[in-house]
């Protein structure tokens, strides 16, 4: 009980010492403030960017394989002259795979076309068109808030139906809360709305296009209306079955089937690419890893300066209160009481600096950075406070030990 009471007294002495030297306290914590702001700020921005990118990557599918002409390049030499000679992946490639592949939960064909305008009377809006096959909602997120998804009959027959984004619905039908069942036009062609996607909002990265401004059409409808032919350059997406542990066997099956379809001999090189969204995720994580290290380096220099500043102030504080230390010891104060008194003062200094730095990052989250939402996570707050506490302990331990080991007689005699 006595130990806890004396510990509390040490806390009180430390707090009073900081309050009595406001200017010195403020100056000594600036270094820690800048350091914690740099570290927590970089971590927060990196986390926010990474979250945004991962959400965008989720829209192009997770645990899926993209069969395409061009490979996705993430570093290294990109042999474009080699890939340029390869044939385009076509609708017939998709049909061949869809009819024969055994290790897939879904095989999807899709294609895009931008620069088109959706119209309803005097209302219009630029839209991105995407033609998809029926199982598209199995490989990518399609959150239909009003209405429904396509039926197999609508997709197979190439009917003029559409699933539109929330912004398109708001612009084309401003006074109608639910325009499902109604029609709009693109290039003079009429399409009936069967579903409206849930509003996503602005995003920094829309890898697959913003669903709020997108029009989904059955692939056959899209190809005949906007590509003039079904046999066109397309993207083929294959999703493995849930019970499969990996995609290696599925990839091998795709390669074998498509090589057979294209009549490639065993000695000939495969002339198509199989791309994985996970590769993009790894590349992004690598870039953010470098940025995070840079944040640690920049912040560490500031924290180092701040730590030396706190240590210097603590030495001065011990010197100023040497006589008081002697009096306290002569009245029975234990060494740990003196040690805690100065150690707590150093930790308080560092924690206050850290809290100010975290507060600045929090204020940064209110600044508009376009579609990027800066979110200060609990994890980063804990990181900032932990680093601050460690700096306080490291900077204050030597002066505190010096104060605790003083001879009371010599301390009282000092001026």
C-alpha cells in the first residue's frame, strides 16, 4: 500500500514540475511531436491508400484468374514486342473454356466501352458500358439495391436489359426513387432497367470503373450493339471452386484447354496470359512498404532529436532540484520514489508530445483530399502512444537513476 501511495506522489511531483515550467516543457516536446506526427501520419495515409486500392481490387474479383492477351506488368522487363504478336482472347475462347473446364465455379466473359452517353428525355449522363455473361456476379461485386440481377434467359437471348449505377439513376430519373422497369437510351438504342446498384461513392482508384456511373449489359447485347460483332477482343475471368485450396491446378487446366483450342504444339510457347489480382495486391503492398520505411526513417530522426531534448531537460531538472532530492531522502524517501518522480516526468513529456502529434494527424483527417478518406485507426493511435512512452523511458532513465543514487547529505549541501 505504501508503495502505491509513494508512486502516486511521484506522479504528482512530476506533474507539478511540468506545470511550473510550461515554456521549457513545450520546447522539449516539439521534437517528439514532429516525430510522432511523421510516423503516425505516414502510417495513416498509407493505410487509407491501401484500403482504397484493395477495395478497388475487390471489384475486379478475388481468387480469380484473368485470361487475356497482355500480361500485367509489375516490374522487370515488359516484352511488349512479344505480346503484340499474340492473338486477342476472343468470345470463342470463352465458349470453349466455359463448356469444357471442370475446376471452375464460374467462367465469365466481359468487355468495356467508354465515352457513351445515357439519355432519358432531356436528362443525360456519360456512362461506362460493360458487357458481361450471366455468372459475372460470382467473380465481382454487384450489389443490386433495387430491382434484380440478370436472368439466364436475358443473357443468353441478348435482351435489351440493363443494370445501372446509382448516379445514372439519379441523373436520368431525378424525380423517381425507383426507376426499375423504365427505359433509357444509349446511341438511340432503348434498354429497360432491371436493377440499380447500391451507391458506392467516390473512390481514389476505380480499377474496374466506378459502379455508380456504369451500365451493365448482357454480353451478346453489348457486342451486337456497340462492337458490331460477337467475336471480339474480350477479358475472360475464371473463378475456382470454393473447396479448392489453390489455383495451380485450375491455371494448368486453363492453359491446357486453350493451347488445345489454339492448336499449339508442345514445343510452341503459350500465346496468352493468365493474370492474378493478387499480383497487383502484392505489388501495391511492396510500394507501401517502402513508403512506410521512409516514414519511420523521417520520424526517427525527429524522435531522436526530441529524445535528446527531453534527456537534456531532465538533467537540468535534476540539477535544479538536487537540494529538494536531498531533503526528500533525509525524510525517508526511497530510491524508487525519486527514480519514478523523474522517470514519470520524462514519460509525461514524451506522451504529451505524442498526443499533440496524433492530434495533428486527426486534424489532417478533416482536410479534403478529393476522394481519399483519411482515417486515423486505433492501431495507429496505440502505435504513436507506445513509441512516445518508449522514448520517454529511454530519455529519462539515466537522469532518473542519477537522481535516485544521490547521497542525501551531499544533495542537501548543494546550491
